């Protein structure tokens, strides 16, 4: 594969938050899936037929209008920033766009952006000297029409952007004002409109040059368009030189590009020749060129004379138009930088408009970024989950990372670091919302670092250098790792790379091995982060291992570093239906949960009642400290009866004196069990 490298530029990731592929997948920040339309799949399609699935990027990307805007938006999502100035600039841009005084202008910007195309591809095609592959099918997608429309709407978009209230305070508007040359863009549009006849191009399904551009070209076109009447007179003149009996077989004279002038004669199906092919005219030579649908096309001396005098006008017209369009492309390419710069800036503006519209559509608010190592979210929501349920219960979150070995940050957070825990351990039943809570906090932190608004009533977010997750296990046949090995690798990565400004999410770590080993690993992992002291990261963990609490294994040197919470539920064991016995409230409350209610969740998901009852009985025995091996060794009534019959038969057999040389049946006696 060949690439055309325009330039090589340096960029650094020092000002970006670290986020890996596991985190992007676990939080559903970006997620691609195969397009449901098979016609959109294949190597010839964009991204091989992939489309954005339900993801945070997908929510915002759907509101972007331009290809370059979607590309810029994806870049923003892949490079969350830790530069406070850049984050504040994006938040200020969103705030100005959402200002009530700019409501109509925002709608106008969005409508105009839909008409703006990415100029990098048309410019590249001009360099190659080719048009778009679909030019013969749809002239509306041609390079020249794309350039003309861009020039037309770019000036309109520039004026609209600069008319925003407080536009002089926005970096993107200042760039558009200073770096886009409206005069040159207008000149490009006027020049293209003067050269290219778009109406005629639509009819001819090719790029046609306007009348008045070249006199010689105009004369050729007039002659070519007048061929119909001219050929009628030529045919009339031709029949005057032919025998009277042959006149009725001469249909007409015609002109075909590259073949020139031809005589059309009725085909004789018996001979495969024309009914007349020049018989009786010795001074003339009739040569058959081809036949089609009962007609045969001949070239004679009169047609050859017309070829010499008039020539192949159509090819001459095409050649002259190619020369004119080549000169036009040279002139347009002189303003290449102007067009590409404007296109890229409009893409950046489009990405900001998409972020503003998403904040407006989903009721997001501006977060407060601070240098303090804290997270304080009030009434936070999950941006995806709230769209899939009828009602969503928001929850708060308060965390603070370690103060560091050096002097504490002089942050401006709403919550003092000394009053907030560094680790919050969640317990509670399955389906209660623990994983959603972990993800929503991480997504709020993430969205704040790309400069977006966040789904919460209010949020104060300290600068976070990394978001590390142990949530999703992505198995693949290309990796020789078990599911548990993948979990361990993710946990090890968090251990090795977490800093005091990192946010670590741990969901059900240790469930891939034996309960004892899993509980030990989970406890050790959490204890490790707590043991980092002033360098401890912010940790959100969810677990079902209640052993770590009962045994007092999870200890913290600082009383405020560790906090416990659980997702609240309402239990009504007197309810008739298992579905009504447990009601999930999805509300975060302080303290630990006493049970995971796993059997209730099993009943909700269709597990048979007998299995659920047996599981509840074993759980109760285990809670009492009884030996489950002994409990599982008891037989039911049917099995006990069968065992008694077998034992009686064995005892009867042992009591009989069976001769070594064999014996008759009566030696054994009758069957005491009543069997034949």
C-alpha cells in the first residue's frame, strides 16, 4: 500500500491522560461493530464495514455534521488532556455556544456544517489528476462540485461563526478569523463556477466546460450540436449518387466518437451483409465497420472525406475541455493550503458544536477542574445506561488520592483531601448497579478531561493522569491466556503504573479462581493500594468476597483512607413471587451489604426453583459453619430405598452356601425381595 506523506510533525503525549484499549472497551468509550447492512461491508468500504456501536463517542459523533469534524472528535476522545488551559478553552467554547443569545446562530452553524465537505480528498484527487470514482454515476459527488460548494458555504459559515456572541473570546473563532482567507476562497468558487457548467455536466454525466471560456471550443460544440441537421443533408446528398433500388436500404448517416461518420444500411440476415454495400459504384469503396440490431455501419468515400474535413469533433471537444480543466486545477492547487486550513478549522468547530449539542441534549453540566487530587460528583449519572432505562437513580461520589510525599497541592477543590477516602469498596447483590456506578464515575472523570460537559448535577474533578481498569475480560483466540490470566495481567498493570493521581477501577477481581485464592488476591490487591500511603491512588472496587471483611484482613493505616458502601435494596421475604422479594433501589448508601442475594438473582434469571432452594439450604449451612461435604453426602428418600434393597440382596447372597461345582436353582431359595 502506498501513502502520500504531506508532512511529518512532532507531538507529545505528556499533556494527555493515559488510557489503554482495555479501559476504552470496559467503559464503552469507543466500540465498533459490523454494519448490519451487508452492502456496507467489505474492504472497499470505509473501516471495512464497521460502524460505531452504543458508546459515549457514538452519542456525540452522531451530532457531528462533517467528516473532518467526526475525525477531530475521535481524536479528542482518544487524547484526553491534562492541560487545564486547553480543557478550560473547550469548556468556554461550549458555554458560549450554549448561551441563549446564540441559540439561533448555533442552529444555523449546525445546518451550514452539514453542507461542508472535507477538502483533503478532493485536493488529493486534483493532485492525482482524477475525479471521484463515482463521477459517472453521480455528478453531485464530483471534485469540482465539492470544491464549489465548499467555497460557497465556507464564507457563509465563517461569517456565522464570527457573529457568535463573545466570539472574540473563543480560540476556534479567532483561528477562523485569522487563518481563513475569505477572499481566496471566494475566488476559487467564482473561478470554478465560471469554468464548469454543472447543469450540462449533470445531463452529460461528465464535467462540461461553460460556453464563453474558449471560442474554438464553443465553435466545435456548435458544430457538434448541429450535426443532426447536417447529417440529414449529407444523407440526402448521398442517396442522389446511389442506384434507385438501393435508396430504400439507406437508413441514415450518423457520427460516432472515434469511428467518425458512417452510413447506416439495413442488414440482410441471410448473408450477414447489408442489402446494399456499394454494388455498381466502382469509384467508391464501402467497408463494413460493425453491425448492431439489424443494422450495418459502412464507411465510404464521402464519409472519409467528412472525417478529413471535420474530424472527430467529440474527441477534440473532450481534449480541449481536459486542457481547460487541468489549468483550472493548477490554479485551485495554488490555494491548497487555504482550502485545507479552512476545512480543518471547520472540522474543529464542528467537534465543538457536537459537544455543545450533546451537553444540551443529554442535560450535562460543566465540571470544575482543579489541581487538587480529588473527585467530588453530586448526582452523577451513566451517560449510556440512563438512555436505556425508563428512570435512572443518580449517585454521589467523593474520593481523594494521596497527598504525595512532597507538599500537598494547593487545589481549589470543593472537598478537602483529608476528609475524603482514597478507596471506596462496594458490596451488594448482582444486578444492583455496582458496575454501573464504577463506570459512571470513571466516565465523568474522562469526559471532564476532554473538555466536555458531564452527566451530573455538579462535579469537581482533580487532574487525573491515568484511568486503569480491571473490569472486562476480553478473551481472544490470538492470545494464549485464560480469562483469569487476563484478569491478573490487568491487575498487574494497575499495580505497576498507578500513581496518586490515577483512578483505578476493580470489579469482581478474583472470581476466576477458587473462592479462597480469589478472596486472598482481591484483599492483597486492595491492601497494596492502601499501603502506598501518601502515594495511594483513587480506587473504586466492587466485590462479593465478604470474607475479607469478616476476618479483618482489609486494614488501613489511616482511618479516613478506606470507606465502604453498598447499593441499597428492599427485601420482602413474605412476597409470593421471587421477583417481588427483592427490589433494587440502585441507591448508594454507606456501609457494607450482608449478602449478595445470589440465589434471588438466579431465580430472577430463570433458574429452576429446586436448584435455587438447594442453593439457599447450602448457603445457610455454610453460614452456620457446618461441613458441606457431610451435608452433600445425605441421600434422598428414593436413593435410600434403593440402597436398602441392594444391601439386602448382598446380605442374602453372602448367607447362601453355593457349591463350588455349581448347584440347582432351589439351593438358592426364593427371593426375599419379591423379585423373579
